[in-house]
C-alpha cells in the first residue's frame, strides 16, 4: 500500500514558530512530527509515500531525501499554488490509481492502527473511509454522524453550538479506493468542504472507523505543546531516543555534557551534543533539542527548547517554547524568559 501525506500547509496558527520552519518539520521529541507519521506508516507495512509541498519545501526534501535513510520510498509533489487537500491528491493521481491507499495529515500526531482501519474499510466495501476520534473539544474539527452500521450520514466541516450532535471528529486520516478520483475535479478542492459533502449527496458508500489510539492535531501552539508532552509521558506509542540518566526520569541522547550539580525533577528529554551547566534545574515536562547550551543557574520547567539555542546564566523559563530562527530569536508561550542569547 501507499500513502499520501499532506505537508503543504503554511502553519499560520503556529506562528512565530513556523516563519522559518514548515509545519511538518516542527520538532516533537527532537524529530520532525512528520517523521513520527512515517514511522507509524512503516509499522503497518506502508512503505511508499507521496508528500505534497508548498511552504519551505527544501527543508523537508533536504531532511528526508528519497527516504533511503528512513526505510521508506518518498516522492514529492510540489505545488506552486496551493490546490487544497483533495486537489493536492488529485495532482498525484498516477501514484494511487491502482489500489487502496491512505491519506494522512503532516501535522497530525497519532498511533492509529492503520492495519485495523484498512481491514474495516475493505470489509465494508467502502469507497471512502474517514477515521474518527472521540474527543471533548469539537469546534476546531469537522464533526461526523453515522448510522448503526458506521456508514456516514452527515458531516459538518466547521460546527457551531447549534450543530453539535456528535462527540466524534474528523482526524484527517482517510482510506480511499482509486475510484475516488472520479469525484475530485482538477484545481483547488477540499476534502471537508467539497469532497465529503459530494459523496454524501451522491449516496456513495462512505464509512467511519472509530479509532481507539492517540490522536491530536498540532496545528496551534497549545496543541503542539500538549502533543509533545503527551509523547514524552508515554500517552502514545512513540519511541524516545536516548538513555535514562541514572537515578532520574530524564532521557539524554548521545555526546552530552551534564554537570553533576544539575537537578532533575520529573520526566524530561535532552537531545544530542548538549551542554548543561552548574546548578541548573530541569523540571518536569521539559524537552531540550540538539546542540543546546544551558549556562549556570538556569531553571527550565514544563518547556520546549528547540535545536541550537544558547540559554544565558540565571535564565528562568516556565511553560515556554523557544523556537529556532523565529523573529527576535525566541518565542515564549505563557511564560517568562530572561537573558536568552
């Protein structure tokens, strides 16, 4: 099987973090979030993908190349003008016109059981299957209602209070048969606003698979931070790179220099080639990227520091995010930050 990964978005809700970093390359446990998507695809024997690109595409192609270093075949579809979610897929029709295929979101974090989802899709003889997740907050996502056979009967892309009638939301994970291309015109076309309403109007066999695993959309700052820390605390199946520091709950990757006076509280992660100075406190929920230098007497709690950042003496960072190459060299979310170089 093959998969199409939506990776063309600008990530405006993640600014300023995405001014110089495309949304799929946002680091999560010190790997691009889209790499976690690729790892889950491989886990379910999907070994060939196409990514559509638009915003800062070279950062993605330079990192992944043809996929040889990641054990997967990667192709790219460059969109000079955005074509929408379904329009971007239609441009890649030649890759997907022979067998069942999967569509994933480049900014979704999930350990969805794709093997089970595809089996459901085939058992139902579905043209299009939407993977749903039951969550409490509904307004940011399309909501879906199904009958007792899990056939989709209604879908609202941008719900309001008056239209809330379901606790399941669209995850942006789809399974399609090649016949789907008959219903997608050339040019700009959207899955939620255009394709799914059309399929329902034509009474095509479209079904919903309710997933039991983890899913979140990291499309904004709050969800990004929550997703990263959920991964750190083991709420989804994601491998943490590094070894646990003795007598702590902190994982550290290779070639780090950590002073013996550093105090660790709770669970945290330190990337490669980091230098942590004297009397530093690394408190619960902290994720530190590669090549980070933290000088003496710093306190970092419940925060994310990206790669290649230097933190000066006596800095305090609480519930913050420091991004690489964002305007002003740093971004702070709901926190205090002093003396950052």
